[in-house]
């Protein structure tokens, strides 16, 4: 009888472990807009993201994939500010602190706290922010909004010093199993 209970317990534990999945997308969206100048506004819709069953969360993107309404802004962004030839990618690698509170088997919106390291312009910076994981039919969508200071990433130039040192970032990642 004890062996039967142990076997049932192991089977149920195995099923819950088996149900954990890793999720990824190649089409996460990163949108930024300057806090003080709404003309500095761009979006990147080709961001790769991975959400792992242990709560690890990562993003990687090419800086040249940001698009602006004004072509001159895009040129200045890539050549003068982020120097996308020299620093082609930006990364985030982190961990969701309260990942176990997200119930992937139940539709709903789950607040999360994420901590990790963001690298932009060759500079690593520790970041912590809050966000939401929304579960719909077992599939997660993650979103977050936070502010970065460009001088923290050694992004400068006269325009940024005069107009926009703080950038509002919005991220949305609709994952696939």
C-alpha cells in the first residue's frame, strides 16, 4: 500500500514537472519614447525573448532594428548615439523573483518583479522593475514599463543633454510554447 502511494505521489509530481515549459518569441516589442521630447520615439518589433520554466527571462535585440517616424532621427540614433555599428546588440538577462506565483494553468494577470542586467552601448547595468505576466489559454504574455537614464549607458551627445536623458521603455512579449 505504501509503495502504491509513493508511486502515485511520484507520478503526480512528475506530471507537474513535465507541464513546466520554456517559452520564446522572435517578435517581442520594445518601444521607447523620450520623457521630455515626444519626437524621440521608436519601436523594435524583432526582439528575441525567452521565458524559462525556472523564471529566467532574457531579451536580445539589434539596435538597428528600431524604427522612427523620421528617417533623420533613425540615422542620428544609429550613428551618433547608440553607435549600432560598434554596439549592434542590447541584452537583458534576469530572473523573475516571484515566478512561482504565476499559475500557467489558470488564465489571469500576475504581477511580477524582475531583476537582472541590461547591456546597452557596451555598458552593463543592474535593473529591477515590475511587470505583468498574463496567461490566456496557457500561453503567457509579459509586459513591463520602466525608465532608463541614457548617461548610465554612456549614451550622450548635445541633443540628449539638451532634450532627452530619460527614456520611457515599454516591453511586450507574446510567447509561444
